C-alpha cells in the first residue's frame, strides 16, 4: 500500500498546508503575533520564548505581513541578545522586507553598533536593500560602519 492508500484505509485525511494567511487558524496567527512582539522586546522572557519556539521548529525567517523577519524587528529595536540568538538559530541576515530594507541597514539607521557588528559578522551584505547599509552609513555620516564594511570579515 502506498502512503495515500494507507491514509485512505485508516480513515485519516492529510491536510494541505495553508496557501494564505486567511487560511491559517486563529491560534496560529495569535502565536505569530506573540513571536513578533517578543522580537520587538528585549527581556529574558522574550529571549527564552523565542529560543524555545525556534528549537521546537518555528522557522527562523518567519515573516509578518510587512515581510519583516524576527531578525529585522530585533535588529531595528536594538536587541543584541535576540539578534545573536536568531543568527545562531539560522536566521538569514539578508532577507529584505516588503520595502526592500535589510536588518543591517535598519541597525545602521538607528545607530546600534553591537547589532550592526553582529549582523555583519553573521554574513549580512551591506550592499543589498534600499537604501543599503553602506548608503545609510554615508547618509548618516557613520564613519565607523564604513570602516568596518571596508575591512575583511575575518580581520
């Protein structure tokens, strides 16, 4: 018997994954909202909760309705501990939101030195996005970021 025959024989029906947010159950939307709120707040409960959900299988590049990842929100709000944890859990520092913004450009704009360094060391490309992190550093006269972007990543 094939997998489908076995499902039919046992009376179980395999559900297809939702194709849009409107097909998600309310509990899933509520959980996602909670996780995005944790990414915006910097406290031990938020760090622990996000870490537990990621270890349980929540994708590290989960995005909200604006295309913001958990990493984008944590970076924009300057939450270095959450940023480091997300990077360690496999979050991609180069995912752009729906406005074409990158996590590192947001951190440059806000002046969060530790976050910019962690993202850059975590593989963030300072040349992607609109504006890109390098352009943001020029606009806001962040010479320290420009110098860092010119150095070798391993140096």
